[in-house]
């Protein structure tokens, strides 16, 4: 009986726990019989749900198996196609090698000919790209590019028409390089505007328009007026455009591969003002001003001393009638003012008169000498400061651009050139001016010495 009671208690507790886990609208069992029915219903419901889940799972398994079978079949199909393509490729390679061998056999000596043609096409294309004749006959470069592609393809050969056209272009280039031709084309102005105007092509060297030189840009295949013109040749450029025939003098530049190299360097080189005024900077400008000042002083001194020397020479011819408009006349007037003075006093008076005349004759000589000495030192100072600037730029930006370094060094050396250019003529002027001044002073001393000598001789004779 106790065992039965214990079993009943356990069974009842189990049923209560199971009834708490099922959801039938939270139904409450009135007695054990109802509770047993509810448990049965829950078991049946779980079994049905498990069957549905199993059926769904089996259905998914079947679908994935079908997809797997389909992918396996597709892979096998693709592998068969890959094998077929590989066989076809290998067969094509064999056929290609056989046909290429046949082509080489049939070409024979033509192979060497086509190699020569390919070289000619490459050289001609590079020549036509920068040729001024291409400005009048555009499209030649495109044809040569296409022909070069054909010559570089082993599977293609140029046609007879293409070879004849290449031959025509070669003859055209040779013929037109010796012609002076006028034609209308689009020309770009320095301000960026474009317009149709008449140009004159002088062989393959230069193109001019309205008295101005024109450059041809190989990249854009357009003509444009040079922003800087060689002024000394623009008149002849205008003459050849207005000429109807005959011979006309014109400046051309045949330098470089296609001409115009010297012209490009000429117009791109800095002018006198840019090179010596702007690149010389403050020190160079000071040296230029000092040089001009020295030149003015030298010219003034040379003119003044030339006039004084001429007056002194005229006074030598009329020494008995001294004139105060020249140094010699003023010295002679000192002697004539008191002809009876003793020799010692006369010598002192004449020496004093010569000393009074010397400073005006030697005026600015010391200043010219100082300028001739200081000018090279100023140029050296400008060069040193310029080199310091160059080395600072190298420290900041490195040595990647030699052109910038060369430009900085060139600008630094400008002041040295200016200093030497100022010093050399200043030394020459100083020498010339000093020689003329010394010549006049020597005449004064000779005349004064002669007067004293004659007075001493006369006194000795009287004694």
C-alpha cells in the first residue's frame, strides 16, 4: 500500500510538471482523468509536430541533393568544354606555326624589304611629327602610325596602296622642304585667340605670318605666334609675305632636327634688362649706377682736360702775352706781375701757382681709381650672396632640377661680370685722364723751371 501511495504521488507530480510545459490555452485539469487526457493530447501534438519537421528537413535534403547533382553535372560539362577548347587552341597553335612558316618561306627576300620599310616608317613618323610641312598637310602622322602598327604585326602585311602612299609622302617632304609656300590656316595669337590667316612656310625651317615668326606644336598640331620675336628679322619676314616672286632676303633658322632650334633659344634667352638688371638684383643695380657715374666723370674730365690742353698749347705759342683763361697763362702772369723779384721768391711764387692749378687738373682722379678698385669687389659680393641663395634652395628642394640650379648660379655670376665690365673701362678712363692731367702739369713745371733758369742765367751774366 505504501508503495502504491508513493507511486501515485510521483505519477501525479510528473503529470503536473508535464501539464505545465504544454500550451492548450492554459487549461486546468479538474481531476486525474482530465489531467491524463491533457497529457495524451500534448504527446500526440508533439509527435505530429515532429513528423512535420522531419518531412520538411527531408524535403530540404532532397532539394540540396538535386542542386548538388545539377552542379556536378554542370562541372563535368564545363570540364569537357575546357578540354575541347584546349585541344582547339593547341590545334590552332600548330596551324598558326605551320602557316607562319609557310609565310616566311613565301616572303623570302621580302622579309628583309619589309624590315627596311618598318625602319623607314618609324624614322619618317618621328620626322613628320615635328615637321613644319605637316602644318600644311595634316593627317600624315596618323597614316604613318597605322602603317607602323601593321608593320609591327606579324599577321598583317602592308598593301601596295599603303606602300605607294608612304613613297608619296617621302617625295612630298623632300620637295616641299625646298619650296616657299603661302597657305591659310588657323593660327593662335599670344593672347589665346585663334583665327584664320595667311602664313608663309619657308621650306621646313620657319613659318612667318604678318611679319611675325610662328611655331608649330607637334603635340597639338597647331600653329601659334611666338610670344617673343627676334626684332631684327621681323622686317624681312614681312617682306617675304608681301613678295610676289623673285628673290627676297629673309632670316631663317635651319638649326636643329627640323629647324628653329636657334630661334627658340634666341627668344627664350633673357634680354639685357632681364639678365643684368633683374638677375643682378640690388648689388648689380648699384654696380650699374656706379659704372654710369664713373663714365660720366671720365667723359667730363676728358672733355675738360682736352679743352685745357688746347688752351695751354696755344699759350705756349704766345708766352709773352699770358691769358688767365688757362693754367699756363695764370702761372706766367705770376712771373710778369713782379719781374724784378729774386730767384728764391720767384721759385716759391711759381711753385705756389702750380700747386693752385694742380687740384682742378686732377679732380675726380682718385674717385675713378676707387670705383675701378671697388667695382670687382662689389661683383664678388653679389656672387657670394647669390651662391648662398642657391645653396639654400638646394637645401630646401634638393638637386632634382639642374635647370633651376644653373639659373641660380648664372644669376649669381652676373654681378661679377658687371663688376669687371665697370672696372676695366674705368681703369682705362683713369689712365687716359691722368695722362692728360700729368701732361698739362708737366708743361707748367717745365715753363716755371725755364723761367727760373733764364732769370738765374741773366743774373749770372750781369754779375
